C-alpha cells in the first residue's frame, strides 16, 4: 500500500484529476522498474492497483492498494518465479516512489486555493517540495496470499467498496450519526464515533471521485494491451490450466463470505430460496 504525506492532501483534494493520475503513474512505475531489476525479480510482474481516499474515520486519506504477482515475464519471454522473500524492501519502494511522485508534481499544472494559496509562488512551492523530499513516505507490504481464493476474497473486499459500509453505521438520532471505526493507532481497537449528520455527509462526500475517473488500474503483464496473449503465455509457462470452472454454489458461498449477504434468499419475501432456472424452454 502506498500513501502520500499529510502535507500533500490539500493539493491532492484541490487537483484530484491531476494528482490522482500522477499517484497511479508513480506507484506503477516504481513497482515495474524495481521488479524488472535483476537485484529483486528481473522480470515484469502483473499489478492490479486500487485507489481509496478514506480512512476508518472517513477523513481524507488517499492511498493505493496493489496486488502484485509472485513472479513475472523476463525479456526473453520466460517465466521467473520470485524468491520466497523476493519483494522489494519498503525503504527502497518508499524512496523511489517519493522521488517519482515529487518529480511529476513539480511539472504538473496545479491550482492552489484557500489554505495553500501561498504555494502558487514559485519559491514557496520549491521550498515545500524540498521539505517533502526530506520526509520518509509510508509504504506498507503484506505477506503473500496463501491461495487463489484469498486473492479473490481480497479483491472482492477492496475493488468496489465505498467509504463506509452499512453495517458500520450504528444509529441516526436527533441529527447525530454514530458509526464504528477501527483505531489503528490504538492497537486496532474498534471504537464508536458520533458526528452531526451534516459532518457525516461532508466526510462521505470527500470520497466522490472525479467523473469518469478509473480507480482500478492494471499494469505490467495484466495491462489491457495484448493482455490475453500474455496471460495465455504465462499459463503455459507456469503449467496452469487455461480455465477453471466454479460451481454456482461455490460462487454463492464466496459472495456470502465477502459481502455478508445471502444471495440465495428471495429478495421479495425474504424467506424462500432461489433456484437456477433451466436454460431449456418447456414445450407443449
């Protein structure tokens, strides 16, 4: 997961189209360039990246989650499997990402309003960027997934979620909204926060993305151009079956686990269970 420093958040919010695009560009180039270095993997991996803009308390917190393949295609189109602990040290990731992001930010056409209007002055902006170069940026890596189903479960949780799910909203009374949140700074304790309805709406609206913006992007061997050809080659090289069939019941169970909803229940009566219709029409 890649995050940006607190100081950059006002610029990001006032220039969402530009900064979010640079965010993806810096993250993807950082991962691809370091993975292609023989010191780490020496091959091009596949990357699925998802951008979120919220923290547990619904405040503005832009960050990008990435799922990276445990291997990749070499220049001579061979598959190279990663070492057991192959992935790039977080400090290496962090510093390369920092350098790329700030380099692109320097070249971008940005708007500076309200609290950051002083940054419209070239000297002030140059000083601001220099300070950010001196900070350590936060990049976090998790251990590899155990199996394919864990990858699917993770993607199901993170790709299409919104800032807060319904089950976290505990009450709405007398113009006050209470919701649960996890305080990562206090041993991941689950706490309750109560704010006015207006403040709750304000926080939620912080996370409406620019129209047409793609918050899920794919890079490397899973990039859209000629992806089918590369995927077939990777399956052949890794001796992976070209297709997998998942039963309806298995899919329903997986959706229930991810979303907490029983999709077999009739949406009208809430009691009966749905059955798959026959693809054949009855004949007289």
